[in-house]
């Protein structure tokens, strides 16, 4: 729990080992059952800043079947967040991240006759400003997420190109909240955005780029004093 000091950073590495039974090991229409080993390595790094806050989170998962269908997969990611106090009432928050993992079995795109599920690469970044005025809280956040899909190797030979699935989602969100108590702040939020695909039309001829509009309401909870 105390971590390992490395310069101005406190490192907290961990290892998790588990076993899973699945009826569809390779997440394909013709997948079969397997018992697999899941090994997860995690690293949390936090600098000992007194005013600002930063954190780096990294993980890697190695998955291999012990019996049943032959499977060997790896996935991982890294993310960094920085909260910077510009003044007593104004805060800047930035975040960047990258992750990769095999295509999910819940994906709406079904890839049959593949040797193994191709990787999906996700890049994301966000920049936000929050201002507090009395009990009111205002915020604006600009965010972007890009998904890139690797080629699928077919069991009949050759590969399937998935460039028509590559896309980026860019959004801007406006939030307003009111502090009822130091632990409870209800808020409302509106979001505008656009998902833009690299190719104008996908393999089926559909133009899938679209605008996005969203509205949310919720409650922000600060339970630090209650849990410490």
C-alpha cells in the first residue's frame, strides 16, 4: 500500500492471476469452449505533488488457453491524467490514453472464418476547464477518441481490410452544477459531437459519419471524508 518510491513518483505495481471457463474462446461464430489462464500486470504511478494531481495507469493482460480451443491473446493500455489548479476557483484537467485489445464478441460486426480476432486500437485525449463560483460549478470539456481496426487474417488465406471502420469521435460538453453539501453536487450536462469515418462509405456502401447530441443529469459525490 505504501508503494515504491522512484524519484518524485510513488509506484504501485500489482499482479493478478485467474482462470476462466468460456464456451466461445476466440469470440467467433464457430468458437468452442476452453479453460484459459488470465495474467494481468498493473502499474499505478503518482507524483507526490502537494497542490496539483497527476497519475499514470498502465496494464497488460496475457490470456492463454489451458485446455479446449487453442487461444493466445494479449491486450493492454496506458492512460495519464493531470489536474492543474490555475487558481483557487479555476482548474484544468487533461487526459490522454491508448489501449489495444482483440475484437469483442459483442461487436455488431461479425467476423467469420478468421484465424484470430484482429486488434482494435483506441486513442483518446481530453481537455477540460472547471470553475467554481460560490456553490455553483461550471465546466467545459473537449474530447476526442479514435478507433483503428487491424486486418483480419482469414482461415481460407489472405486478409480482410477494415479501414472502412476507422473513425474518430470529437465532442464538446458543457456542465453546470450546484453544491447542496460538500459531498453532494447535482449537475446537468449537454454534449455536441461528430463521429467522422476515414472513408466516406463503408464496404456495404453506407455513409456512416454522423452528428451526436446528448443530455445528461447526475450527482457528483465526494466521499473522501466519509471513507477515510
